[in-house]
C-alpha cells in the first residue's frame, strides 16, 4: 500500500511512470499514455489512487507549512561517458 511521505525508499510504477516516495516529497516522473481502452482505464484509476493518497495525506497534515525549502539534487557526471 502506498503511504505518501512515510517511507523514504519506496517507489511505485504505472507502466513507465514512476512515483518515488520521500519523507518530504513525492516525485512523479516518466511517461504514461492513457489509451481509450480498458488498459487505459486501469492505468488512469491506478494513477488516481496514488494522487488521491497524496492529496489525503497533505490535507490530513496538522501543520502544513506554506512552502518547504528543498535542496536541488545535484547532477552526477556519468562515469560511463
């Protein structure tokens, strides 16, 4: 079960879309095509479940700050190039 902001090492995927859970952030990246078929409907519902969990966690937070300061992640030079 996806619990936003509770496990800093957890990630989930919907096809090529990744949701990465951190304690102060949920990162969403990748690619997801929602096709007009049953597979697209299933993918859309999965995405909706994750987003609803994030919204619920934020709404239930007792002291939600206006904005948090997060350090930008530093790019690491690719050692294979």
